[in-house]
């Protein structure tokens, strides 16, 4: 698996027109053709769905974005991969490609908050109904399938709360009822889990996170199978989504070390959790780490590894002391996006969690999300140790 990323890069590198190791960043709106005939032939090839090395208009992509698509196609083992300007645009592209008025979208409670807003807010205005299921209960999902269910949308594990779905069961159910399936796979990335291979129609990744790995660029990817390719192509074509070649280059550069970084995030996280699980101030750790837990069993069934994002639940009557814990961490930045080289901590607003139907914090429980970066885990543990003392 480790070798595969490098292999895809090698395969892509063969096509580079320049002699540099890296692909050129080709910025373009206008693409020039030698003759009208050449232009028409090129357009015909695209219309037939042939692989092209460049497009006929900058919005569709340039040599740089095509290189990224090729690499991701290999990594995701997908029929095609679409590139979007942000991870959230990848979510929107996926849902808007499939859902139409009167449809229902069966969606896991615990998806990324903007995804909730899109489905419960905007889509409602287009008469698409969001039906929420409990991600801890396959039976609940099954009960909520109706004749109108067009798409089952999963985020695994759930944002901030890390519920684990039984993904194989969802796919079997969807296939038996002719329902489309999409998954937000940002947490694991295609390095640890390949949704298209398991049977999902659509696999979404916020490339802003681990694909970039350096917290300096935003992008999204939508990997698809052949069944939904045309639908996603159509909405992508008319929506005007485009990833800039400069940003595509940064994602390509990040992907060169995806395997090494993901292995290190996992290793560091295991060490940090070994410390956290024995600390009396920590009431609960939300992450698939406990071999006896249902979450861990579901995780093991489908994933070859886990990333560096987890949450801890702290019990305290003194909320300010929990703030003080977060504020006094020296190696953890306070901020939202994650998947970069650096460690982060953020107190998750209960109001945000209050929009959930199936997850609830009890009185005096506080949720802090941690991203474990690539720093020396001993330093991270020492930092956590001294800051946890502030919790009263
Ligand atoms: C961050 C995130 C997104 C959105 O990605 P952006 O690149 O920030 O727009 C979507 N889904 C999940 C699970 C995320 O964590």
C-alpha cells in the first residue's frame, strides 16, 4: 500500500513535458490549437469520454490538474476523480449531482456541520428532504429507507464524535434497493480506506486536510465509480467548480508524503492515547482504540489504519478550567482545520453539538477535539500533562 502512492507518482511523472522532477504549474484560461480541425478532434475525443492530457478551456483544468486527477484515480481506485476548490464544494458537488426535487437523502447524524446546513437548509428549498439516522444503529437507517430515498450519505467516523457505521451493511442495503451511496472519507483518506473499492458510488475528501498536509491550501476531491460518473460530470460541468493549478500543485506535493505522514500521525496518536486513557481527568476518548469496543470492531473491519483526529470528554463543573487547559497548551494551536503537520486543540461548542439528534453531552461534560501532529509525541504528552492540571 505504501509503495502504491509512489508508483502512481512515477507513472504520472513519465508524462511530464519538462525535465524537472515535478510537473509544471500550467495556468491558463485560453488553450490554443494549431487548426480548427485539431480543436474539433479534441472536443470529439472529450465528448466520447477519452482520456486527454489537457482540456480546451481553463475552467476544465490544465496539465497540472490532470496530473493530480491521474494520481488520485490510482490512489482511490476510482473510475474518475473530480477536483473542487474546497472540501465543502466536494460535498456540495456530490449531493447536488444526485438529488432532485421530491427525493429524500438519508444522512448520518454527525456529518460535518456545513453539510447539515446544506441538506437541512438549502436543499429543503428545492424540496429535497433530509432524513437523519442514528449512526450507531444500522436498524434505524434500515427503518428509514423509503421509496423516495435517492442517496445514503455517510460521514465516517462522525465529525467530532467519531461514531462508526457498518459500511458494508449500508452498501448491501443500498444496492438491494437501488439507492446511491456517498461517503465523506476525510478522516481516514484513501490511504487507510478505499470507499469505491468497498462499493460506494462516491468518495469525498477534503484535500485541505491530510492530502495537503501543510495547512496552506484548500481543495476537495470527489472520486466516483462508473455508475455515477456522468451525473457528477454534468453538475461539475455546469456549476463552474475549478481547482486552481497552483493549489493542485500544492496538493500533488503534499501527496508525495501522505503515506509517511499518515503512518506517523497514527503512531503518535496511539502514544498520546496511551497516556490519555490513564489520566483521571479524561472521562472518555472518542477514537477507535479500545479493542473490546463496537467502534473498534467496525473500524478494523474496513480500515487499515487511523488518523490523528480524536476527541476527549472531560467532566468538570468549571468550564473555565477546561478553557484554561486548552489555552495553556504550548504545542497545540487553537483552531479548526486539521490534517496538517501541527497539533491542534479546540473546545467544541455544545450549541453546535446541540444540532445533533442522537449525540448528547451530559451536564458538566465538555468535548475537546485534538489533532495529533508530527511533533515528538513525548513533547506532546508532556504538554498535555502539564495543562491537564488546570482542570478542576
Ligand atoms: C474540513 C472538512 C470538510 C470541508 O473541507 P474544506 O476544505 O475545509 O472546505 C468536509 N468534510 C469534513 C469531514 C471535514 O473535516
